[in-house]
């Protein structure tokens, strides 16, 4: 491969006295903090999986170059499992969902027998998209808007207007091309590869880790989408580390352990970060008291002051977890008593290659998706969904429709979006525009044309790029 794009696999010169990758932020670790919780976390959260992956720089041309981008299109976006929609987006026969990535468009269709199929969203007459736009739809068959060729929901050819003119169109040869689908956790995945690795293998540790987190029993409470002026990897990498909190989100330091986040990598497709809440940032010179930590994180009305009081022997984490366990249970009519304090209040974030981020925690229940737009390496569609528990004994609420936020608009315009949370996403997305422009600037000025990463806090970015390389070079992939 062109040297311009290549990450070296050689470790650096190890200029620190410690073995590279062994240094950690001074202060308590995630495991020490959650180990002291009144309701400790499940075993899946008490393990660590970090390995030093080298400290070579990452060339910025990988984020800007059309040649590298087209290799990603061919080797990643045509070969990997990608979350296309939630099952709840297509509950009835004839419901469909168009998923688009780069130049590709796939239509996912609920069948009459309740199974799901997916097809390339292009007419076999003269290529027109059967459904022109992304998102949800419904029809009893799949009919092209140009000349009306029509397919049954299972992809078999149903009707060709003026069939007398097409004696060469044999129905058996004009079945819509099928795309592989897989189901996990209420998500519908597609894979454009004609012989893909089974989804269950591809997911690696995810099914085991998420076994008790019930992602299938959640519904889409909020769905936001925004076009970002950056590469799909640039966008995603902003959410793989917590190192930027001190500079980008200083308001979070009174309540989140940012520098002592735990980072884990599993196989080629999965990584995790685990950040504790209800604690002081190790960066804070004047740590807040336990009561002040509660006050910073949860500003309640006077009726809950008593509930939010930290009593002797209690911690901010205990009080916050107890309060949120009750209020979330009331709000979502769900029994949350089985969840540990950590699952209630902490930020637990998994990344699934190439473009999905999932948060199984209950107070921050997001899912992200990052997709290249068309054939431009400098544009990405970033979506944020909030997945809440389906209320016990209640019908599943309808999934919230996607709200599109313009590039220069704040996420706070989205109805139902918390203003403080919107500010965090605004801070992140502002960085991304500057970073992508900075990449182009670096390339044109020809000085330092690579990113330098931290050995621990940015290991997920290195892990992610190593998997990008494996796909682009057609190397063996480990589930
Ligand atoms: S292009 Fe689809 S019917 Fe003609
Ligand atoms: Fe951020």
C-alpha cells in the first residue's frame, strides 16, 4: 500500500522510563471506584482488556485522500456488518427502511411471514432507486417510480408494464438482488458481501457482554442526525477517547472521572470505554465534596432535596444511583432493581466496527452511527439515538422520527433534547470541522502530516485504525 497511508506496526523508542502503555493517570482507577460501590457491577464490567498496540503516528491522508477513501468503500463498506435500522422501524409486512452509506442504498423489507429481507435499492429495468430517500416507508409491493416495474415484498418480479415488449425478461432472472441481513439486540444489520462472516461471529464479545442489558427491549425515544464536515473516521474517533474532556468539555470535570477512564479492546471489531460518574476528575485541583458532586450532577426540585442528601457513610455515587434508579424506574415504568450502581450512572460505551457506538447504561442510553455521505471523504452523517427501556406492561412506543440538525445549528433545537447535553455534542462537532480542516492544512503545508496518539487513552483509535488497515489490505479478521 502507498506509504502515505501506512501506519507502522513498529513500536516507538519508548522514551519514558515505564514500559510503553503501562502508565496510567494517578488517582483511583475505575475498578477501584466501582469495586467500592454498595451495589457492585456485574463481572463483565470488572475485567480489563488492554494491550499496547505501538506508538507510531497515524497519517492524516487516511482521512482526506479520495484514493484511500475508495479503498475503504470497496473493502470496508462492502464487507462489514452495519446496523441499518431497528426492528421496530419495520414492525408490519410491507414496512421498509432505506439505509444509505457512501454510494450504496439498501432497502430493508418486513416480509409477510414476519422475517426480514434486504435488497439493493435499484430497479432492474434502468436502475432507478425503488425508494428515493433514506428512512422509513410502507408499501404492499416494491414499485419503481419511473416505468412501474414492480416486485413482490420477497423480491420476486411481479409486474412489467407492456410485458409484450420484454420477452427477454424472464422472472427467474429478475429477482431483486438480495443483501445479507442479521439480527441482534433489536437491530437489523446488513452486509453487502455475498458471503459474509456470520453476524454472531462478527459481533465478538458483544452478545455475551450485552446478555443482561436487554437492547431488544428498548425503544427509540429520540433520533437526531447531522451532516458533519469531516471524514467518517475523524467523527467517530472523537467519541473513542475521553482525553479531550479537560479542554473541550471542562464543565464535565465536576462529576466525571475523565483521565482515569478504562479502555478495552476485544478482537478486531469491538472496543469499550468505561467512565465513572459521581466522582471528581483527577485533573481537579480542588475536588468537590460528595454532596457538591451530587448537587452538580442532579439539580432537583425542593421535593427531592432529602433524597439527594449524602448522609454519613454514603458516597455521591450511591446517592445518585439510588435517586436515578427510582426516577428512571418511575419514568419508564420499569423494574431497575437488578442493575448495579455503575450500570445506572456510569458511561459504558462499546464500539462495533465500522460505524456503531452503543451505550448500555441507563442514564446515558445512546447509540451512534457514522456514515460517509456519497463519495466525499470530507462529509459524514452522524446520528444519535436514545434507546429507553420499553415500559413494563405497556405497548412499545412508536420510534421517534429522525430530526435533521443543520451543520451550524445547535443540538438544543431538537425537541426533548437536554440543553446541557446538547452543548456537549455542539462542543464535539465544532472540533471536528477544525480537525478536518487542520488535516488538509497539514497536508498542504507539508510539515507534520500525521496524528500522534496517547498509548492508553487513545488506544481505541489505534485499534480502530488497525482494523481499517486489515480490511483495506484484505488481511485475516479476528471476531
Ligand atoms: S427504471 Fe425502473 S421501471 Fe424503468
Ligand atoms: Fe466529547
